[in-house]
C-alpha cells in the first residue's frame, strides 16, 4: 500500500521490500522470523516466575495489585493496607488480571509484562516494515530484544515497560496516520490516554515531544488538524480522567499532591531521593543498549552526513523520539535507570536502518574508530550500571562478561568491516545469537543472587515456617512489601515511614503501623509475635522491655542485616537464612 501524499506533503518513507537485501520479500526471511520468535519467547517468558520479587519497586507493585484484587476496590491503591497514590492504577489492574489467570504468585505478577514486551517487539517490527522494509523491522526488533535494559525490565515488574508499550503504540499510530490512514491518529490518542493512566503526564509529553518538533521541521504543523485534535483529546480524557476524578473526590487534597509533589517536585527537586549527575543516563544507555551501542557513533554520523531534504523522513522522527526525551530526563532532578526505556525502540530502529544501509555498500574505513571507541565506552558503561544497580552482582557474573562481551564486540566489528552483505549477514546472526544466549548463561546464578538483589522471599519463607497464621508479624524500620505478599496476610510495621495522611480511620491504621515504641511493646506483651528488625532496633526493643524484666527477643533466623525474632520461648536453635 502506497502512503498518501495529500496536501503536497511527502511521506515519511515508502514501505515495501528492499531489493538490495537478498530474499527480503521472499521465503528467505522465514529463518530470521522464526529465530526472532524463538528468542523472544525464551528471553521474555522462560523461568519468568522463578525469581523472587525484588524490593522495592517490583514487590510494591505486586503487593498493591494483590491488595486491590483482595479488597475489590479498584479505585484506591493500597499497600500494607495504607493508601498509596504514587502512581496511577493501570499497572495494578494489569497485574491483578495476571493473578486472576495464573494465581497470586511471581508468574502472575509478571505475565502481562512479558506480553507487553512481545507487543513492543511487534510494534518495532511494524514501524521498520512501514517505513523501510521487513528485514529492517526484524533487525530492529532483534536489536531491541537483545538489549540488556529492555530484557531486564521485560522481566521486572514496574510501570516503565508498559509506558514503553504505550509510547511505541502512540508513535506507531502517528506513523500510520501520517501515511494517510487517519484512524491511526485515534490509536495515538488512545495510547497516550493509557500512558497517562500508567505514569501520569510523562506519557503524552514523551509522544508530543517527539511528534511536534518533527512536524515543525517538516513544516507540517498544519497537519495537526488531520489528527482529530478535539475528538482525539476527548478520547484520551475518556480513558485517563475517570480514575483521577474518582480518586480525587474520595481523597480531598490529593489533586495537589499529584500535581505538585508527584509531578512538579519529581522533576525539579531531589525530594524523592533519586538524584543523579547530568551524565547519568549516558552511562545507563551505554550499558543498557550494549552491544548495539557500538554502532551508535556510526549511526549518528550517517544521520549527519545524509543528504538534506526539505521533508526529513522517518530517521528524523526516530531521532526526535530518542534525543529530546533523553535531554529532558537528563535535565530532571529525579533519575532512575528505567526512565529511558521508552526511548530504546527509537534507538533500535535507527541502528537497524544504518546496519541495513551499511550492508549494501562497503562501510568507510574511518568508521572503524567510532565503533572501537563505542566498544570501550560501552564496556565502561556496563561496569557503571552494574555498580549502580547492585555491586554484589558484579562478582557473580564477571566471568561471563569477560568471555561474552569481547566475543560479541569482535563479531560486530567484523560485520561492520565486511565488504559484502553476504559476508556480514552470518556475523550479524552470530552476534544476535550470542546476545540472546547470554541471559541464559547468567540465569543459573539468579537464585544464588536473590538475596543480593533485595528479594525478601527467603525471609518470608522462614516466617511462614516459624510463625502460626494467627501470630502477628512486625516489620521494624523496614517496608518490605514482599513479606505480606508471600505470607498472604497483613503485617504490622514499626517506624516504616508509611504515609497515613489520607486514612480516614487513623486510629485503626495506627494500631497496625506505628512509630510509637509503647504500642509495639504492648503488642509484644499481649500475645506471641514475630519481629523482623536489624541489630540496632533489636537492642532498642530489648532495652525498652528491660524495666519490666522481660526476656530478650530470641533470634530465630538471620537474613542479611535483618533478624527474625520472637518473644516466645526457644523451640529450636537459631538458623542462618541464606
């Protein structure tokens, strides 16, 4: 289907097979298709439910969805039974749907996350095929699939992968509408509405920050009238607004918190405790997009050296999709690794486009230096990201890194220097296979590193073995939401920093969640209980109990810095948990 050129405008690109790629329109692409499908199912779905929930984000989303499903209140998110308004509810709704299908467990929590990852790959393939040809779309999907940042967050429950899906769907809707199939614009508006219900205004900002500058450069801002602006905006509001209206009516003062604290202060201050230097996301991108970051310098040079046109094409849209939000996130005072995840599909499409062009003709020798420099920088980025995410992980997988990354860099460099497409294709295929196999090599270490990666599943299992179902469990100075998730029942907290200001029954909540040592001591006096605390808090509790001549709390198990304690007489010797 040829794109429309109504109004004298030029299309983004003309879709169709690329005759310079052997077999791009024939049966020869079935091999790459099947390989990509197999790799996607392995990397996204294999052993999806084996790893314990990680603190704090993944466990918080999983437990909030569990409490929402249990209570039947789909408007008010809660964790530890306390109202929790840090994010809109769509991620919780999706996760609760997974529980309904699979059960309340790790697989149920992550099921639709993997489905979303698969949908993103399909959208990337679709965009590559729409703008250029199917081979480029397949390569772009393969590049994205084998990028560590994408693969990791396709298996880690947060809002960011779902936001990536909403952003990619909105860009795909825009691109479809731009070719003359105007209903695609309604998909764009609907996707922005879903993104708003996932993470607030950042979703439409990401999309509009990509589309508006692109239209301005093409001198097509007048085409905004084609995009159903009134009908589309109404559709976006119909999707996103009802929950915000309902939850703000139930909780007076919440609107101010959502606008000021959760949005404005998150961007302009470090009040959320997520600071980072201006170059933070450069290191994240170098590591998270490896090995394909090796080709980014050459891709950028190719964009700069490309012939200038009055109407820049799809490459310009992808560049805006990546560069402008990247600058926005870098300028923000609040930084987390996953923030740039919605930008990776754009990077994958750009690199795939450059690779396909490079396979048509011998690449210039001067491009070898950018690839080598990119390799060195990306290795530094890998080390940077691993130390930021979890220093204990470095020691466990450093041998795999030492063997894997040099081999992959060598294959990619050879593919880059290949003078003929037929010589480069098997090298690129080898690079893809290596990148796909690497997570499988690291997977056996997942259980060994579960404690280092802040999963409290071993501690929760120790509590289940030791504590009767009726005995209260108290988490002291610890908001480990995976503990009530695995126990399947509420727990008490002491000095956990929970925000109770939106609770209507404050007295009841303070019985469960208190900062008052007297309340904790009263609970320990009334019945047998189990306490999770660090050594310092244990000493504070024992000193507070000493005037009443009470025995010290007994240690049942140790989990890293935390102890499982009880006020019951000893039944067995203390054990070490992991």
